[in-house]
C-alpha cells in the first residue's frame, strides 16, 4: 500500500513472480479491460486505487528426439503450465517396436507418457526402440557352414564324417541382432533335422528355423544289364551312405516313376542316354 498525493504518481513495486506464469503488468480493472493498464510513470492517482497483477500461463518448448522414427499423429512441440500434454504413442520405425519416451538418451528410469500440468521448464524426450529383427546371418554344424534359404538351412557335412552330430554344442547360430535370443534348439531324429526359434529384442516378433543336415556322399554308381529295349538295367552303389534312393534319367531328363534300383528299357529309350543318380 502506498499513500500518494491527489494527482500524483505511485512508485512501481518490484516485479512480482508466480510459478509457471509470465507477469503482464498492472491494471486498475480486475478484468484487465482495455485501457486499464497502469503505467507508473504517467498514470495519476485521483482516488483510492487498487491495482491488479495480470498473469499469463507460461508455454514451454518440447523437443522429441525420434531417433530414426516418425510421429504419425499427436506430435508435441510445446505445453502450457496448468494444462500439460500427453506425449504421442502413434510412433513408428521400420524394423523396430516403439518402447516409450525417456528423459535421457540412455533410457534410464521409467518411460514418460505425459507432461504434468505443474511442470515449468523446456523438455527433451528420447524415443526408445526395440529391434523386431528375428533373423540369422550364419548357421554351422560341426564347423561346416550351412546355406540359409528363408527359414530353411541346409548343411552338408564332409564325406569323412562318421555320423550326424546329436550334441547341440555342435550347432552354432549367429543372430542378425545381438539383442535377440534363440531357444528350443533340438533334434528328434538323431541329428538329421534340428529346429530352433528366435525371439527379437521387442519380445513379440518370433521366427522358427529348421536345419537339415546330411553327409556328403562319396562312392561309385554302376549300371549293369543289356541296353536293349525290354531289358532291365540294375544300378548298384558302393560308398559311405548307409542307404540310397534312385532316380533314372533319359538324356538328362527325369524319367517319371523310375525311382528304383532297376529300370526296364522302353521304346522311348532307343537312341537315348540312360543315367541314374544315387541319393542319400
């Protein structure tokens, strides 16, 4: 309170402060009507006068570090004291799952979903991403690298291999993403087929794989019999395969249903080259 002579001017007090607000001056009208702003240097006092502080809620900047992603809806660039704001959740990045907004780039503490109405400073939030890559880059069995074709891996062990391995320690799997995990590596047919699963870092994306393991065939195949129409040819195999199946060919083309160790020549075979393959 000040005592001011009639027609005199009042002395300006120290500028007041209020949490989360900007001071916008003194007014002689409580509704801050136009023309009621008080200027201490020129406004004169002619009667008992009450002045009112005008306040405007402060607006603060919000920076979203998206880290390679895209905010599809609900982007936030600022918030107002007393109101706050909800951070966007419709956020995407190819090959990743969104795991929330964090106040620091190392993603410590808990994810933040909204800025409280009582906050009073600029904010920076960092998007955390979890890989959805459940892929593999390499598979080997007993030191022999396999060929990956989608979810199927084929491994052909050297002909000198005595038997198919059944110890899971003989199987090595390299993940496309080191944060993914593989599980359930097992064989149910004495090492001929192995299966396993990969769970991506996001915890929901999974992939199943099958490893088909064979031993390279070594040995010889021979055909005996008379190469005359109506006569029967017989195939024999000597090598490291315990058992084989057969496929006969005419001039390099598969002969339908000719899958036994014997084959009877027909008129179609006259003048053609007949061969056979042993398949382990």
